[in-house]
C-alpha cells in the first residue's frame, strides 16, 4: 500500500565502496539530553545533577554514552548506508567524556565491504571543538536488502 509518500532507501551493498565517507557535526543541547533521559527514565545524577557531578572526576555533567551511540546509529540509518540499513555489530571506545553543550564532529569511513556476508564495516571517530578525540567506533552494518525498484515492482503485483 502506497500512501503517497516518496520512499527513499539507502545504498545497497553493490553501491558502497571502501573509502566512502561522511562527516557529521552534532551539538549536545539540553533539549536532546532531556528527551533521552525522559525516554529512558535514566536518573543517573552524573548526567544531569550539577552539584553531584562537581564532586566527581568530571567536574560537571557528562553526556550518556548510549546517547552518543544513538547519534552514530541515526547517521547510519539516515546517510551511510542510509534508510533500510541495520546495525549488526557495534564496538565503541569512549576515549574522553563528552560534556553538555559540546559540539562534536563525527567522521565515518567505510573500511570493508563484505559482499559474501552482505555487511559493510564502518570506522567512526568523533572529536570535540578542541579537536580532542572523544570516541572511536567500528560498526558492522547490513545495507538495505531491497531497492526502490524492488518495492515498486512488488506494489505493482499487489495492485493488479
């Protein structure tokens, strides 16, 4: 059933090459932090309570690690490979804490295309405004399995 919305799917395994890359800049603002904390019911004082965080080695609240992982998976779902893709493995190293109101730049690069397993491996590095590396990640992603043409063909069969 087509409800009139144009569909967009990401790149299939055939359209992806080693070296394909993406750069993405994200600012961590109160709105995003509060949405995350509300959705997950995560009440860790290290993430939101300034008086508590001041007494820790960090000195101020930090951004939840899983929220940073969400930025990565969102970029994969939206851009590389794009809509229809699925993360099958995620390995991340949090090098430095990320604080509220920081702006991060994420560099994504396809480092391996495995057509036999229908998986691409993407390396990610994130740096803050001072160019300090805050995280490294390696994500294995299954690109979309179908194309727009496949979907349109299937819908044509249904409409007849």
